[in-house]
C-alpha cells in the first residue's frame, strides 16, 4: 500500500479535471456533426472549450463532482480494509484541495459532511481476481444525470414493451425521451438487462467502465447498442435538449440472469462530463499503466 | 450572437426570441432552492431584484488574499424552482432567469406577463462560465450556506440560449413534442 494515498489523490484529480481520450474523441467528432450556427453547435463548442480549460487549469470539469464510485479488482491477499481506509483519506484530502466539491449530505439531518465521507461515500466495489496486480477504477457521476436514470419492469403496458430485446429497446428509448433537457446531454447510457433491482443498476454502472469504441462480444447486444445510438439520434433532442444531431454519444449494454418472474431493464445515464479513470498497480504498489 | 447588456429594459427582453444565442454582460444574482423558498414564503430580499436576473447556480467561491474568487459557476437544474418561479418573476419583475433544463408552463406564463426570458446556460461548463464572472460584488443570505446564498456577480459575455421567450414560446416544449413524434416512427 506504499504511495497508495498519493496515487489515489492523483486518480481523483485526473478524473475530476480531465476527460479520458476515448471520450474526448467522440465529443469532438460529435461537435462537427451539428449544423453551422445552430444552438446545438453553440453548446458543443462551449463543452469542448470547457474540457480544454479544465485540463489546463487542473480544475473540476463540472462543479458537481458527483458520486464517488471505485471499482477495484484485486489479487488474493490484497488488504481491502487498508485500501478502504486510504481511499477515504484520499477523498477527504481531494475535497480539501478542491478536486472534489463538498458533496455528501446526511439524508436525515440535511447536513453536508464537508469532506465527502459518510455512509455510502465513497462507494467501493471490490472483486478478487487471479494475477498479482490491482486494477483500480473511479467514476465520478453527477447528480443531474443520476436523477434521470430509470429502471423498467417488463412487460410494460404503457410502452407496449414485452420481455424481449424489442421491449428492451422501447424501454431504453423511452428513458432517452424522459431524460431530455436534463442530465446534460449528449449522454452515454449504461444498461443492464436482468438481475434484480440492485444488481441491475450496479451492472448498468459497470458498463460505463467500457471503452467508447469497444465491441460487445454478444452479437445481439452489439447490434442493439448500435441501433440505440442511431435511433436516439434520430429523435432530434440534441445537446442540452436544444434540438440537434447528437442526443447520445454511446450505449453499452450488459445482461445478467433474472428470476423467471422478473425482467428488469436498468439504465444509468451519464452526462457528457463522463469522468472515469483508472490504473494498474503492480505488487509493489507502483502505477504501471493508466487505463483510459 | 446577440449582446444582452445591463440595464435589462423590458423592450430589450421582449425583443428576444426562442433560439436566440446571447452573450450576457452585467449584473446577475444567484439563487437556488433555499432562496426561492424564502422569497416565495414572503421573505424580504436583501438586494433589489427589480429588473434583475436570477441565476440558478450554486457556485464554488473562495476567498484568496481577501478577495472572492469564483472557482466554478455552472447552472443547476431549474425544474426544482418551478413551484416558486412564476410568482417570484411577477412579484419582483424579474427580467431573466438563467439555469439548465428549462421550466414549465407557470414560469412561461409569468415570462409572457412580465416580460422575462429563460436563458439556458451550458450544463457542466463550470470552467468556461467561471471565467465569465469578472467580479463578485457581494453575498447575502449566507446563512443558507455558500452554494445556497445570493451572490451578486458581474459577468461578461456569459453564453446562453433563449429557450423560453416572453411570447409564450418554449424550445423545451417544442423539442419534446417533436421527439415524441419521431419516436412513433421508430418503435
Ligand atoms: S449532469 Fe453532469 S455535466 Fe450536468 S451538472 Fe451534473 S455532473 Fe455536471
């Protein structure tokens, strides 16, 4: 765990101030799709300047630095308790330094804890894996976009959505319609088909760890991901809901088994300020690779 | 690009149309949930809001060498103020409301009646918008907490889009309707 605090602090700083290259690439290309002189192009130009400026100033890209979600895959024998302790220290320090806003409120008293620590914050999801290295990833997910996430239980009579991929498609497109103007589009969707209400949402967030340009190994899901992006962009909602060509920048879909009685579609909406970063630590605790 | 410069006279505001892109320069007052509830319940505003602009924003402002410095100043979701906004626009003759996500029919109605517009700022653009704040003139109602207080900012070339005008037009309503129509073709 040597240097872990400094490494995690740098992880938080980078995540908050710098969008990963794969995200910047799709945003930059989307900006060129909007009509010259349109409100949508105006919005995209301001978004791209903001991305550059935040990186240059090493300042939060958006003032809502969001929920702090760690995803850790660690080798056997990795001390999770020690990691959690150091991660909490790093989060408090990052808040004091202004990489993170004071963003954690006691749900009963309404009091802001002032250091982003409290029950559920930060959220750390551990998994064990074979190998000797630790894979540590962080997502900062803002409130505006988290508020427009949705979970559908199929069949859904209002949407005429059955328990099949066509029903899933109807549910996702409905979520895009409902989210318009909120959640700072253009957005990226993480979707889970199946699971229970809790595992479904978690798996939908895990989809947001995937690279923008990866290909889903399951052909039916790969086809659905592409279709959702094309269809959503035909809706004409556009950046910020101003109307325009880009409503979604991407869609990533995973599936979990379900109970025979349940069929959930869980959708996490990520805003354009798609802050995720991660690194690989070797067995002596050194960063050997940045992941995004 | 339309330059919207203080003072915010009624005819200037009524001349704005849905879809106009503006650069705003002049005074704006921040106000979010606590301020709206306070004013709605009859609280006396500590600043003169007549012919002024309210910005839905919980900024990050810190003191550096005895001077206020704005570290982040993006818009917050306006929909939460819908129960109060129409009344506040009418009561204080507000000339513009800045925020993100748009507002509902009651606010639109008040805009028409009073001569007020909704200016949509770019959500998440905290750094670009912080750069537009050239001066912090003061803060009041700080007891609500720093992000919930009324900050008086002087802004220069603050970028926004008129998404609700003083003639009853709402871009939000128009895009919603059109996207629902499109969806019918797709499912
Ligand atoms: S939705 Fe995203 S970009 Fe918009 S205010 Fe929230 S965190 Fe920022």
